[in-house]
């Protein structure tokens, strides 16, 4: 252990955050204001998620942190180290072995269980913010359930582009009441939000916490004639061959070479260990064998 | 000096509170489930679970209402030493502790405002037993439906109709806790 209080935050701060989490779970999709603290990392690095995780962690937990699906990017590595140091908790990269998963902008491909908790880092919690800059106005709009503006925005997408062009942070309606920003996850992940795990959302700079209990009704906004579609790159993973996972496009060289790989690194690794192999991985290993001969 | 009041707090506050909160959160997220809540040894008539809940969630920022028998010298002194929450009338409370009968009428408690529905009271209702039989519950956190014994039905149906405003409830008995947020629909099974 370290000389930090367990999980860094002081107890009074944790109580304040815990009260906000409970009210968030009782009013799914409603953004509960909380007194966000300065954290030893800049805003935009997941200070909201870190505070929610700190208030939720117990010494018995196993923590996984992902950034855009990956366990090994700077943000994920530094937050994982932060909690190893300040809470002394076990960490993992395996989705199935984690009890708390803090995420930036993805939901793991593997289905989560009832005994798991998913903590989202949220930059702008207010789904109406880019349509209406005033907090007083957006708060009134939520209280009156006045969400026409959001439908106008989606309609304008269709009028301009022929389809709803919003591809991430796609707004959802929770339990038929609050319109909620699912954080900038790709809309591919939206249908997964009706899950067995507890979902907690923390926005540090904007000082908001919101939550979804398990099996909560989460509907992506759409129109009858333009129904919501969870889209992804029309390709299979070049490493593991998965056709059902969300893909990142990676530029390989200056001559237009590119490959598609699973954004969820643990999912991709697991599949490759199970013997699945994608097009480029197969080509690479064939080339390797040729050089060896 | 009465030193009894000094006893019964958390032995290791950060860790005890972390486990206690996890139990409380699971209870609130999944209405109808019963979780074990331990750590505090509050004076009678407060149960272990209710005392632990107070230590985990309350502090000088949270006005607390003690209803009926729970408003006694021992409990006030224990709350004052371990928690520091101001003990107030029902109307001004964020948390309230008592038996179902003593907490009535529920209309005294804050249910939040349309702009801030989170500014509502959380009631900790002490019960003889927590049984997973009786009323049928449906709503967020419940896969299909679960059953749970509640002191009555109508009050919770009225409360759910106030959504997104309304009260949230914890039920405690011994070292057990379960919860009922405002979103849960209660029916006679």
C-alpha cells in the first residue's frame, strides 16, 4: 500500500460522490451535479471517471481500464497505475476477470455480467449542450421533457446527408424519460447499453454524475422511416478475423496501405489465442515462414 | 463521561465504507435484492445495517431526521460523535431513519424539484425482517420481476407516480439491506 488514503480521495469527498451515484441510479439518465475535485491529472484525462471509480472501488476489486477499447494506451496505463498506487487494487486486461472497468469511449465486446461495473469517462454530459449553450435552459428543457430540438438536429442530418450522420455520442432516451449522452462511444455500442452490469458516468470538468441500473431501457433516438442503425466498418478484423466487433482503421504506409483491427484489444487477443486468424495476420505469418526457409 | 458513545464506528473507515457503499449501491441498482451491510455497532434501536448506512452516506453536509423511537439521547449522541449530521425536522432532511409508522406521513419529505429531482430525501426504513416475498417489483435494475416484502403498497405506487421526483428508500433489518428507488413499480403479487 501507499501513504494515500484508500483510492486517493478523502472520505468526505467519497461520501458526496457516493450520494450522487445513488441518486443517479434512482433517476436513470438524469445528470446529478457533484462537487468535482482537482485530480492529479488534467481535465480531459478522465477525472470524472477516476473520481467515480475511486468512490466505488473496494480492496477486493480487480480493475480494468480501457481507452478506445485498448488497455495499453497512455490514458489507460496511467489511470491503471494511479489506482495500483493509491488503492493497491489488482488490475487486469481481461474483460471477464475485471469487477470494475473504467472506459473511455468504448463498451467491451464481451457481454458484461451482473457483478461487474462499467465506469465511463464523459467529456460533455449534456446531450443538448451543442444545441443550447445555456445550462439554465437545458435544465429547464430536461425538466419539461422538451427534446424537440434534438429531433430537429437529427432531422437536419437527414435533410443534409440523407441519413443520420451522428456516428458517436449518439443520444439515447432512458426509461422513456431523460435524453442522455452515452459519452462519445461509437453508435455501434449503443444497443449494448441495455446490459446486466451497473453503468456509471462521471464528467469531472462539467461536474456531473449519471447512471444506468442493470436492464434499464435505453433507446437510441430515431425516426420511423430512418431507424437507428448500429454501424461499423464493413470489414473483418485483419488480425483475428472477427466480423462482429467494432474496428479501428490503421494507416500502414504512405501508399494507401491500411488495415482494420478490433478496437477492443482484449477481445482481439483472446480470439487470436483461440486460433482465429485474420487476413493480414495470415499473410504476415506466411511471409515470415518464407523468410525462415 | 459516557464513553459508550465513542464506540461503534468503522474500524478502518476508508475500507469499511468502500465495502458498505458497494452493498448499498448494489441494493439501489437492483431493487429487491438483499445485501449484507456491516461495520457499525450503533446504539439501540438502530440496526447494524442502518448504522453502517449512516456512517457511509451521512456527514455534516446531510441533515438527518430521526423519527419516533430513533430520536433518543443515545442515537443523537452517537450520530453527533461519529457522523456530525445535523438532526432536523422531516421537512429539511436529506436522510431520515425510523420505522415505517414513525416516518409517516411521507408528504413531509423533500421530493426534489423538476430541475433538480436529486434534491430529494432518502428514507432508511427499519423493519423486523427483509423477506423476498410479497409485492411484485418491476422497473430499472430488475430483469423481469422480483418479489419483496414491503410495509405497504399504495405509498410506493404513489411515489413512483411522482417520477422523476420522489423519495428513495433503503430497508434495513439486522445486518441486511435492500432498496427501492422511485423508478420501481410495485404491484400486489
